């Protein structure tokens, strides 16, 4: 699976600081919907989400969750 788009509403419960941390440094915020108006990102004017915005970000592919290494235990069988 490759890169993907993700839409997120920024709220008091999910503030901009948490959102930016969660999407990571590789993600690009492409646009914001703020008070009904679209704001597009540019190199000259990167977007800074605010509470009440809806953000559309382009994110790298999800890494599959790592499984804990299986721990093998051997039990000595006294009957063996």
C-alpha cells in the first residue's frame, strides 16, 4: 500500500499540536477547510491547522504493526 490521503477534523479534543505529532514529519498538509473556505498549501505559505479546521493531508504508507517476537520456552519432560 502506498501513500494515502487522510481527512481530519481539528477540535479542542484533538488539537493541532496532537494532530501534527500524530501525522509525523513526512506528511504534507495539502489543504485546510477553514470557515467554509479552502486554503491550499504552497512552499511560500505552509498551512497551520487551527481548532475548527478540517485538514487534508498526504501521508506515507502505514507500516504494519510489529509483532512481539515469540518466546520459545522449553520444558524438561522428566518422563523423556
